C-alpha cells in the first residue's frame, strides 16, 4: 500500500538522519500511531492521496519542530 511504503521511507530517513535518539523514537511511535488513522481517512478519500500525504507531511514537520 502507498501509505505504508511512504511511512516506511519516512521512518528509515529518521533512523539515519536524526542525531537525537530519544526524539527519533518518539516520532516513530507517533507515526505508527498515525498509520491506522490515515488508513481510515484514505478509505474515505481514496482518490485524494496527494492531499493525505500532504497532511502527513505537515503533521510530521510540526512534530519535528516541537
């Protein structure tokens, strides 16, 4: 599934790029919690995958800033 691959690539990027280990694990847990929620949204808007990816990215960026 598209979102699974996207989340997986995001997690691997985090694994190799984030120097702060604690923050990195918190973000991975946060992303894993988000996956089922995103899947539910995906079933509602199956033709708007780009929008959903943008929502994921914006929440990821905002959580990264914190």
